[in-house]
C-alpha cells in the first residue's frame, strides 16, 4: 500500500493565506486559524506531489471516426480521470476522506499516460484508484503506478489488467484496489463501501441482454445449443434446472428466446462473456488463442469443397489414411488455403519445386514411434492408464457382473462375461475369486451409461452403438492385458436383447472379431472422454466456480487472488464451444457417435456420477479402487506403474502444499475461515446455484476449517490445471491417427444377427474392408483431426503452473516465498517424470515404440507437444 501519512502541517503567515487557498482550491486541504495577540496565522497542511503513470492501450480495430475524436480529447487533456481513495476515514467526521482527482494526459510514448496529484500529507495510504474513461471506446489498462515526490523508491503499483469502459457506455467509474489482500473483516475502513459496491456491480440485476463492454457475472441454464427457428431439427433439450437433465450453469447472456420454443435462447447476436474474461487483444493475435474460433469458422468451410464428393465416403484402404500424413490433400487457391495457413500453419506445406500447397497432417507421435501400435492389445490396455482418458478404468470388485438397469426395459442384467471365459483367458493361472482378492481384475465399464441410448443412436444416420464392458488383467510385469469385451444391444418391442463376449481367440475369425469389438470400445471411450472426462468435468463444471468467485469474492480477497489465474479465458473458450463445438450440428454432433444426444449424454453422466469431493485426484483414485489410503495417510496405488496417477499425485501434492501455505498466511485459525462472509457466500452460491441441481447431495464440503478450505481450493486448482492438461494436450498424439481412437463406428458387428448374412459373408472374405466400413468417413476424420490439432496446441504466451506469480503474491513476502517453493517443486517434478520415462522397469511408460507419459510434465514450448500444465482451461 502507498503510505502518504506524513502529517507535518506547514504554518504560513496570514497574508499568504489567500494565495495558498487559491492554489490548492481543487484538492483537499485542512486549515485552522490561530490567534496570538495581534498576529494571526493559518495552519495549512503540507501537500505531496504524487505522479501517476498509466500503461494503457485502446481496443484494436477501433473505428477511424471514434479514434479521431478520442485523439482530439487526448490533445485537450480529456483522457482518463483518476481518483485516489484513502484507506482511512476522516478521524473527525468518520466519513470517507475527500478523494484527490486529476486527469491523466497522453505522453509521447505509445499507450502511456501521466497525471500529477497534490495530495494532503494526512491523506493516509491510497487503497484504491478510480478510473473514468473519457474516450468514446474502451481502453485496456495494464497498471497504474504512483510515485511520491519523484522518488522512485516510493513507487506503488496497482495491477489492473482490465478493460475500462467508456463513460458514454456506463457512467460508473472503475475501481482498482491495492495489491495488498484483505479478508472482509480486515478491510480498511475507507475501502469497505467500495468493496461492496464493486461486487454489486459485478452481480448485475439479472435483467436485460448483456452488452459487450459489461463485466456482469450471472447464471443461466444450457438453453442455447440449438435454434429451432432456423431449423426445427436443431431443437435440443434445456440442460440444467430440471430433474431430467441436471447440469451446471453457464454465464447468462440475456439474449431473447426463440419463437418456436420459449425455453430456448436465440443464437443470433453477441455471445456475451464478461469483458475481462475475453481473450486479451494480444492473446487474440497469437496462434493458440484464436485457432478454435477461426479454425471452425474459416478452416472447415474451406475444406468442405475439397471433400464435397467424399462426405459420406470411407477411406478405401489404410494406405489412403497414411496419405494424409505423407502426400496430403491438394489445396487449390480458390479454396482459401491462406485462411487455413493462418489457422494451422504447421499443416499447410509447400510442394517442393512448385507454388502448390497441400494440407498435410503431422504424424502423431504414437504412429511416428510405432505405426502398428494402434492395432496391439498391449497398447489398447496401456492407454487406459497412460493415454488420453486414464480416468475411467476401475477395479473389478464384484462377480458375476450385473447391470443395475431395469431388466423389464433392457433385458437380462447378467453379463455375458462368465467365470469360464475369464479363467480361460488367464490360462488357468488364477481363479476369478483369486484374481479379485489379489486386485488383478479391472473393468472399463460403458454398459449402464450407454445402454439407454443404443436404440436412439441407431436411429441416427450412418451410426450405431452398443453398451460395452472390457475386462483387464494385471500381469506380473505390472502391465494390463485385455481378457474379454462384452457388447450389448438392449431388447426392443420387436427384438430380444443381444449380447456377446469377445476374446482374442486362436483362429482368424475370432481374432478379427476381437479387433472389431476393440474398435467399438475405443469409440465408446473416445466419446466418453470428450463429453465427460474433458468437457463436463473440466470446462463445464468449472464455469460456476468462476461466476461465483467474481460475484461473491472481492478483488481484495486473498482466495479470489489465488484462484484468478486458474480461471483465465475459460468462460470465453466455453462460449466458443457452445458456438461451434457442442452446438446442434457442431463438430461434436457431426463427428462423434452420440450425434444430437452428445451433450444430453454428458448431462446424464453429470447426474449419475459427478461429485465435487471425488474431483480431488486422491479421492477419485480411491473411488475407482485404484488406490487405498494406508494407516499413515499415504496413498498406495493398486497398479504401481499407473503413469497418470503417479505423476498426477506429484502435481496434486505440490498444489496442495502451495494452497496450504497461502491459506495459512491469511487465515490464522479455523474460526477465521468459518467467519468469512464472502467465502461463505461464494461456496453457498457454487452449491446452491452454479451446481444447484446437486445442492442437496451429502458430499458437499463445508468450508469451516483451514483444512477444508485447502482441500476445496486444491481440488478446483487441480481440475483447471492437471486434470485438464491430462485429457486435452495429448489429443493429437493419441487421436490424430483416428483408427486408434475413432470418434464414431458406423456399422454393427457382423455377427450381431447370427447366421451367414450378407455382412458376415463380406467380413469373412475381407475383414479389413469391414473395419474400414465401420470407421469414420473421410470428412468426419479430417474435420476431427484438424480440430484436435487446434485443441492440442499451446499458445506462445501460455501461463504454466509455478511459472508466473501474480503481482499480489509478490507484494506479500510470505506468499512470495511460498510460491517460489511451489515453482521449484514443479521444476523437480519435471525432472522426476523424465527419470521415470527412461526407467525400463516401468513398462507402461518406457519400452519399444511406447510414447513416454509426459502429459503432466509442468512446462512446454508452444505448439502441439503433448506436455505442459497451464494454470487455466484456456483452449
């Protein structure tokens, strides 16, 4: 804080009083008259000269006329009006001290403004600066620095990094607080009203359509994914706010409702997110920030003419898939390859000795290391613990396996995977009972969650679905071996239930049927990964935390300042996803097997499986039977070489230690946590509004101790960083070669109906053709591959965990020291992961042709690297 508390009154002779009064008429001063005999004098408070330096920039792309008007305003000195606010109240009146005001004038240096204040020495510490933007357009203010008396050692910085609206859009001044953090009970008296006023402005009134320049945070349900006015087939159910489709809340935009459905919001117009949640102007000009928007709006339409005659065509043979990475697709100039080159420059190649360009995909790392790895059982199993979706495998604890769904609706509950099948696949080494007791059987279970959607998906064009279960055995080497796959079609009014267990049999037919069954399981896992492990559990479930934090935690609050870097750009990326990824006929619906049921299915998963407490990595592992907590409190992994769990726990423990040290700086007791009204309001709103469809669940933590607060904050920070990185940045490495993780399967198993049918005959003659018929079409594949290349990329200005400290952290010595230790631990984790990846004894992360597990290495260079843990969900 800036301490101007120098109360040294200057005594002047009476005949100087009028001169002094006129010179200081525009600022606050105190004067008293003293009479001593015949001579009177006036005590005039000493004034300090305070210079404010403002680093700012206008919005890129301002209209010429508006910029010209603002330039004239700059010349006339009407630029930025600054007000200094004291942290102290007036000692006599008990009210706020008179604010000191000055205009900041533009200097010769671009984006730099300066103002000079005459401040009473008794003004006290400056706790806030208010800014009024006199321009006609918004201005981005990076920081305001105050210097007293030209002495640079007195410099105090107000970290802003915020857009300030024009006073012509909103007359309310913007408030920027000191870097020093305060719990509500410790707030300096002079800032208490401003603290409340700022939060009230951020909450808004819940009415009207939000405007681009606003900073209002409010809630709404997911009712903007389809527009039935434009296309009745785009009608989608409202997710959230009802028992059938529970869901987290999104940011309210206030757009009008459609004419055909009063529950659905129009998709036309600006898709509002609060102004400071949008990508910064600088970030918008970098590769990583804009590729999602520009890729989906410019790149894919440019590709469509190249494939218009191939939209529904499959790849004729596997070498044609390989050609995407070698020869590429020719890009005639009229198809807009310039736009493609701008969006994904690494995919546009110049043909040697010509001026022609091709769209050529980079070879994904797993194919570069072993082009046949996707076909292998050991890699199929390994990726359940060291691949793109290592969050779903569970310990098998009960046998025989039974469905929990109603047999009257779906058919018999018993699994087709029998004791005899499993024991045969284990070569008689163990009985099922012995394997269960030794914790050596694991399951990837997509049975009950998908079975209700089988008939629905089969009604969609060129799509099919089964429910599936896959059983794995933990070998003596610590690797997993797949034993059996069960595929199930529920009964219908016209047909009985069909199910069959597949194993890697000794003959060619069974071996190929096994490969086809694996393809079905992989597409199930791919869909669940994208819709639940990725979209739902990170992007979607985090948005309510962001909204609640901004509505209920002051910018002065230490918890807000701890969480803030974990929330950057998430609301913007989610809004873009609603525009073009998860919307009706968007990328997900067009290319992934659930089709129009995609986001609805994530709602079903949210209702059935999501719990805040098990979003904590240790609790998640325990819930899935992949870890147990010993008497000493330490976790013991069920699969010792489980790369995601091993590396994730290193990151989790490091985050938890950082959160614990941070919390203990500001909360000196459990009672202080329980007594914090802003913290209580924040968490109540997360539970009762943001995740209101689950508000009555018993597992919600109560924030009444430092330990409960640390656990809650660590969980949020983990989900936005480690969890998201583990499921996002490996997408191109593992799914860029789409047969490894197909997004859809278009044909049923040839044995489903039994007997020598046409599909079975075709399969027996050319099983590879049957597999190619099942895989995505050329258009589906290229669209997904392009999208995954974009989503897997780090931008050049990525902010990684432990790398950049917030200014408010640096302002508090104990917090600064704690963060430096945190950064050091993250660097140590980086080296430790490298050691593990070179340890030949760890066969799930080191071996011939194996992609080393690097998704939880903390740092990365820009681009598609398959490593790096950014603090926030920014892509």
